[in-house]
C-alpha cells in the first residue's frame, strides 16, 4: 500500500534536483526547465495531500490545475524574453546577462 | 527505511516510476548537450503524469501529458534551436558559487527529508480504498471549477491571454521605419 511519506520523499528529491539545476546551469532555457521541475515537485505534494490527507477532497487537484496554467504562462513569457535577449546580446548564457547587475 | 511496506502492484509501479523520474532528473543535470537536457525533462514530465495517475488525479495526468510533455517540451526545443542548438554547456569554473549551491541544496534536501522521515510527525495514514470511489474525476473537477472556483478560473484565463499577448509583443521584432 502506498504511503504519504513515499510521495513526499519523491517530491523533495525532485525539488532539490530542480533547485540545483536552477542555481548552477548556465543556459537560460535549462534554468527555466529547472524551475518547471520544482513546480512539478510541488504539484506532486499537493496531489498527495489531496488524496491521502486528513480530509481528502478535490481542492488540491483544482489548485494543481491553476499551478499548471500559471507555469505554462510563465514558460511562454520566459521564452519570449529569452528570444528578445538573444536577439540583442547574441548569447543565451546566464552569466552574460549582467546589464542590471550591480 | 520504509518499514511495514507491503509489496503490491501499486508500490512496485511507484518505485519504478520514482526511479525513472529521478534518473531523468539526474540526466538533466549531467548531460553535456542542451538538447538532451530538454529531452530528459520530457521524461520527467511523463513520469510525473504517471505519479498523478497513482494519486487518482486522472484529468491532471492527461493535462500534464498534453501541456507539459506535449506543448512545453516542444516549445523548449524550438527555443533551443532558435538560439544555438549545438552549443555545449560550458564546463563549470570552480568558484565559490557552485560550492554554495551544492551545500545549500544538500542542506535543504536533508532538512526536508528529516522532516518527512525522522522528525516524528504522524502523517495521515493512507486508506486502502480510495476516498473518491465511484466518482468521475473529470466531473468532480468541472463541478468544483464552475461553482466554487469560478472567479479564480476566470482570472486565470485573463492571465493566460495577457501572457500570450505579452509573449508575442516581447518576441516580435520591432519594425525599422
């Protein structure tokens, strides 16, 4: 039988992989992908408590649906910004985007 | 570690899926070519959809396959090819930054795993029979979305349309007059 802890552990591991990728990767697209991975880990946690929580209900699934919608919007805007940056600076490396760096 | 684990079809499926998910995540971190990283994130999204099915969120599993594994992965591949598609990830220079990243991520992971496993929190016990037994998942989501959550639903649609128009405006090449 499945337990809450297994899903929470999986979510924590995926979140840490995503966090590490977002902190260390140099390509902007991969940083964006890592953020998506973190959001997926959060979704797994939400669905776990919607199914196995003290008061199982559909609300966790509705919330996950909203998270997915906002994530899709985020990717669209992020990739548009990436295309605009690439056109202007001709690079997709995070460390070259230092125009606003203090 | 998982004391009292009963081997059933569900647990076997869970551990296979979890192994696949973590393997794809590690591939995302360790691949040399950027395009392979984007393909391994597609694997992560499909594995997450399988986890959603195990959690009895059927509609969300299909939405995950359609939106993430279909649309977002393809869009990422397009973005990679529009920039520099054969570019290798540059080898990391040993500075203070990666060390702090490793320490911070490992520390966070250990804290979260400690809270999940060893802190003595009593997580709610999973019941063998589903709490949503005999109910249509899609119907439940639809009824909830259009009665209790109708205002957030409309707001999210506004956010989506604003994001679409904004993305087109940002990526549009300005006319030289």
